[in-house]
């Protein structure tokens, strides 16, 4: 019998095990593009950075989208199993969220390109919401240990639709999606906190998803301020909730630094980008110079984090660490 070679520590990656969670790379890059667009307007930072990130996010959407489509064509059984998996199913809507964020990133320079992308993303995300919530309600296999912050993605992700929607469609459509997202954020937040407080800690692979807690109030604030046209009491509640959650996560930073790299580490990216955008939006709405400074610091930090995630992901691909059964 032939012994395994020392140069092949992993079996060859298979498209059958291509993780749908890689769409979170699109979310992170698209969210960073939106943050840099906001920094260009609020801080006068170079607009070329946001434009470059928009192109990169679009390229990632095409590449990851094609690979995921090939997975469905060549390995439909594995793709269906992923779609029904009690944990992985919640990452499938990262596809539609990625499309929505790319649409928003194109909005400043090309509304004509943004509109069809936004329409596709909104319709697709609504369908994912209906399918996922139906699965939650009519399930026979979900248990409390399956619950983690990634459960926010399918339903609370609707809160992203108004970011570009207020500029591209009748405002009532944006209110529809915002209402879904904010109401079920409150519902799911209570359930997720119950799971975190009273049950076993999250698996190491899922620990980065704690950063997803940042996203709903951060994006919610940006969406709300766009819908109402200014800064009001509810907007402040949303923003300061996000800021508190950021402080809570930072106080546990050492736990995150000790984690090995997983694809799920991209869960750091979009929430940090969303908080950066929300902070810059506070400055834009006249909350004070402190928020402009804080927004700039957060954006630099977020850019660095996403750069490190990109480097580690490329390294994992070269080492054939992605594309294996989990």
C-alpha cells in the first residue's frame, strides 16, 4: 500500500464542499466600499478607494457566484444538504445580501447598474426569508445548540434593502423591508441572548459570528436615518446599541485573537464596516466632530481587518484548506 506523501497534508478540495459562507467575502468587501464612499463625502478621503473596492466586490460576487452555481449543477445533493443544514442554511442569504451591498456600492457612480442589482437582491432576499422562516416554524430537527448569531442573516438582512432602496424605488418598499428586519431583530436577539447566556458556548468555528450582533443596529441606524431624513431618538437608540455591543466585543478581544482561522472569520468584516458607516453617518447628521474622528479610526481598523482576512483566505486556498467536509 502506498503511503501518503508529505506534500499532501489535505485531500484535494472538492466543489461539492464549496462553502456558501464565502459570500461573506462579498459582504465584507461591499460593506467596506460603502464605508469608504461615506468617508469620501464626510471626511474628504479619496473616492478612488471606494470605487476600487466596488469593483473588487463585484468581481468577488461573480467568482463566488459562478462557483456556487457550479456546485448546484455538479453536486446538487450536497448543495441541497447545505441549504437544509440547521447552521449552514443561515449563510445562504449572504448571496442576496452581497448583491444588495454591491448595488449600494454602485449607486453613487452608476444608478443604472445599481437598480437591477438591487431589485434582484431584494426579491431574492425576500424569498430566502420566507423559505427560512417556514423551515424554522415547520421544523422537526432544530435544537437550541443550533442557534447562533448567524440566524440574524436570513430575516434581519432585510434591513439592508433600504440603504439603496430609498434612492431607487418607492419609499414604501423600503419601509416594508425595514419593518421585517427590525421587528425580527428584536425577536431573534432575545432568543440568541438566551442561548448564549444559559447554554454551552459557541463552537470555536462559530465564535466569530458574535460580531454579527453589531450589524443589525448599525445597518438599522443608517437605514432608519435615510428613511426619516435625519437623526432622531430612535436612531440614537440604534446607534448607541451598536456602540455598546462593539465595546462588549472589544472587551473580549483576546478570545477572538486566540481563534484559528475559519471561513466564518469573515463574520468580523461586514459588521465592522457597518459600524464604521453608521459612525460616519452620525457625523454627517451633525452629531459632532468626535464621530468623524471615531468613524475614521474605525474605518482604518476595518480596512486592516479585512486586508488580514483576505490574506489569510488566500493562504488557506493555496494550502487547500477550503473545500473539505466540516
